[in-house]
C-alpha cells in the first residue's frame, strides 16, 4: 500500500503514519475538513492489530491487512 491509499468500495482512506502503522479514516465523515478517524492498524510481524475508536477496550487481530481494513469499514459495525 502507498502512504495514502483510498479504498473507495469500503469508504476508507489509509494513511501510513509510521513504519508498519496506519491511521484509517472514514471518507464519508469528513464534512468539516477534519478526518473521520475510525481506528489504527499496526503490523506485528505478520499479524495485524486493529484498534477501533468508539470501543476503547477492543483490539482485534487479523492474519492479513485486507481483513484488518475490512474490520474498520463503516458496514462492519
């Protein structure tokens, strides 16, 4: 993935914020110019940890980056 990747079909944008760390924004939320941050993804050497905003104690783990991104999609609530 590039440092800034738009995934239109899921309504998300990924922004690489550090090596193996991404911020995931909801494309449809940003009406004021500020990003609608849905959560963060961190690559843990082949496992992907998802921290979802709105559920502070919830962390999920996935075997692929695609699965981690899908977990943060608006329809995944």
